[in-house]
């Protein structure tokens, strides 16, 4: 049995993307990978192995042995070479990795190499509801370049589970022979509830033979605990996505001051029987938030709006030079909803479907945006600005204060603007308003 050693608790807390030195590399700026992986025990990982795994421990009270964890190592600097003809793919920000196993010889089967063989013995643990609690987490590290040194440093890319495995043929080094290797698709899990901190004490707990798997589970990240409880149906919820960092919770969006709440309630009441008129107010607020070079053009007819409610034009560049500026079409969608209603991804998708290359979308609502809707916009990099009720109220508070208006006066003014700016035109016409005697912005042309 290994002997425990005292380790400072902070040294057990690491972050995705953190770099560690390996072997005899002398660099005090980076912690030792061997020291990290030893944790509170005497020995750590073998840095020479691409698929390292800790020694099995007996599960207390059960006739089963528990594998504490796998440590996978990928070297992108050798990918596609004669010795490593495959290419591992690591997309830590999207919770995805494609990892090739450790077989490189045609003389043996794909599941006969040390790492592949071990994985084959525990693969069932990820599939069985009764065995999931015993399943070993896979910790992924990748070789990285620090100051031109490509050999002495490895970066922590995350932790997760295999979601798919298959066999692929590769060419053996220096021969015309081919071999078959195991390929694993990994789902890398979230750490947002842990503030992006991975606590190595969980791995230590899984290595401790006096602790049961369920005792060790209490130290696991929340996403891992959710996966153990719900299995495959939880994988996508647990998958790491950096875009989640930019998500604003619905509860946070609903936190309005007394004045902000009064503004939203008055808007909802005012447009209760004429919600189409809210499009004018939405375009007014959108153009104000986008900036002084964004001007309103028109609102669409009540029927057949085709996925957008108003059109604006954003002039980018030098406003005083014809050759130094370019116009951008802005399509807007407006939804006057009860303040606690959540706008879904389907609502935003209708607007996105109408955007053409180089156009900008803006969605304005009195309500909030659901978490999935925000994630979809961020991950797919949709050029859409989301303005929720909270932001709408704050912008209007600024407007009525600076213009010394009552909110009712501003709403009535926008009602009048609506009545005179309903157009059935294609959005592209906003680019050639000079062909009209008076443009959509109310400016006269000579």
C-alpha cells in the first residue's frame, strides 16, 4: 500500500489550461505534473505512458475493484508523423476530444496494448447505471510549447468520459505494415459550478481504499455527479462549453430596481392591446444602444413580417467621407411579453434565418432570454444583439431623464412614429434611401 505524504491543499486545485512541467524540467513558474498526480500518495503518473492509469483498489463491502482514474496524454507536435500518424483533436472550449489509443504495432490486436486493454476492461462501467459510480474519470493532458520548449510542459485540457469508441487503421513506423488502434471520442465536462477549478482531492479519494465510491463521489465536480445520477441523458448538460461563461441567468435578468420594474409594467400595460406598436419603441431603443451611427428606417406590416419587425441602418467608418464608410443592414425582432417569460432559441432562430452575410440582428423584449437561447447565439456566433427587459428599462430610464419626459409621453411619441413608418419594403432598400425625395430617416435630399 502506498504511503500518504502531506501536500498543501492549494496545490490540489488546478484549472483547465494550466501548464505543468514534467520530468527533470527546471522551471519554478510551473508546478510539477508528477507532484500533482501523486496527490497525497507517494507516487504519481508515469509521464512516458500515453494512457496512464492508477492501480486498482478494492471497493469496500463489494466484490469489485475500482480504477481511480485514467490520465490520457496527447502530443500535437507528433501528430501526423511517421511515429504518430494519427491526429488527436482537443476542443476543450466545446467539451470535445478525439483521442487515439496506445497501440502502434501490427503484431498485436488493437486491444492488446497496455492502455487499450485496460480501457476495454472498464468500458462497461460508463454504460451501466449500477456501475457508473465506479467509472474512472478520464483526465486529459496535452503537450504544449513554452518558450520554444516542446518537451517539458503539459497543459490540463479537462476531464470527462468516453461517449463513443471505434477502431481505425494506421501505418506502422518504418514498414509497409498496418495496425489497428482504438479511438475514443470524449465528452469533457463542465466546471462552472466550481469556478473552473478542478480539485485533485477527488482523485485522491478514489485512490483511497478505505473510502467507497459513493463517499469519493461527494468530492467530484457537480457535472460528474449529475452524470453518475442520470447517465447518457445528462451528457449534453454536463458537457463543457465556454459560452456558458457568457450566459446571464434568468434570475439575474429578472432583478430589476423599483423604477425599472415600474417602467416594464407600464410598457406591458400600454401595449397590451396593440403589441405590434411595440416595434417602434424596440427600434428606438435598439438604435440608441447600438450607437449614434445607427438610424431607424421602418417597421414591417403587422402580417407577413417574415421573421423581423423593424429595419435600421448602421453606418460604419468615417461618416464624413463617402469612400470611408459602409452601411450595414440591421434587422430587428420585438416581443412585448410578460416580464418573467423566457424567450427561447426558436424565437431567435426566426430572426437569424433572415440574416444575410454582413447583416446584424437585434432582438428586443420586455422579458428575459432562456439559458439555451443564449448558449445557441454564443456558440453559433450569430451576429445578434439581445436586449432584455432589464436593459430596455435602463435605457428608457436614461432617455426619459435626459429628455425630461414622462414615460407615457415617450410611448405616445413612438406610437406616432409607428403610424408614419410602416413599410412593405425589402431590407436591402435601406441602403439606397437617397433614391427617395425624403429618406426613411426623415432627412431631406437635394
